[in-house]
C-alpha cells in the first residue's frame, strides 16, 4: 500500500460507487451505508453502534445481495441466517464481528423464547457496555458468565423489526428494481478482487484516525430523539 495519506472522503466515494454497481439505492441511503461501513472498521472509537435495518415489503428486493456486498467491505464480517442465541452471544464476545444477519423476519416470527432471546442480545449490543449472562459448565460446576454483546450489526428481513430493535436502527428500505434500473451481476469472486483494496484502505484509514474519531463530538440536531442522537 502507498505511503500517501489516505483521503477519507475519497474512500467513502469509492464505497458508494462500489455498492451502487450491484444494488439500487437512493443517494442518501448510499451515503448512510458508506458511513456505516467505515464505522465498522473503528468500533473501538464509539460507545454506541446503530444497527442497519435493511427491509422491504416483499421478496427479491436486494436485501441478501446488499449483505453480500457489505461482507466484502466491513471489518471482520459474519454473514449468517438463523443463529442460536447461545452461538450469537459467544461469537460476538470472542470476535466482535460485524454481524450481517439475514432473514430476520423468520427469526422473529418463530419460537417466542428464541425470538425474545435474540431481541435481547441485539438490543444489549447497541452500547459498548452491553452484556448477556448465560449459564456455563455442567452439573455441580455450573455457574454463569457475562458475555459482551457489543458489535456492529446489519439486520435484513421482510417487514418491520421489533420496535425495540428498530428504535436502535437506521432504516434502509428497499424495493424491487424497476426495468430501467440497471445493475451489474454480483459475482462474489470477481467482486471480492475489486473490493480488496477498498477494504484495506478503509481499515488503514480507520487505524490512522482512531484517536481523532474517539474525540469527535459532532453537533446534533435538537429534532432527533435521545436514541437517534446516540446513533448519530
């Protein structure tokens, strides 16, 4: 990689251009997603991480494709569908991945005990000090352990998320591509090759600017709620 200082704005423009090749999104959606991608490379700089809520009213609107595209750009990606709460808690605690959770509508519409456990893990992971407590060990050695649940998360599905999850999210509403809206076919092998340098630039920029990002205190509009300001 060149020793020339990385231009953050130029990197974000490249992220927008890369995503636009494969998914139809509005300009404002692309900007938000590009900023969230950059945010995923510096989780150490924030105390709150807003979720991306990628949803649509029907199938075949590009939700899974968008997650696949994001997988090539974000830090330490974990793209998965249904995952048990126990696995989710332990993997997030051990690896602090960028969770790309697909088919959330099926998860939240299924077994109530599972959906409530999933909702609790997601909600607690909105803030850096979020924890989930689970039993560990066997027999007379059973005890409990607190697991960290904080990590960046994008959650895709049909319809709305549970209110408490949606309240912690930035909504990205997708619709079916119109006949006049053209995108390139997403072939993961070829796309990964072209995304590699961009991913590395994002990682290097975040590392070089981590202390600056930690100290940033942007002015926030009063019109935003406290929860919205947390994620801004």
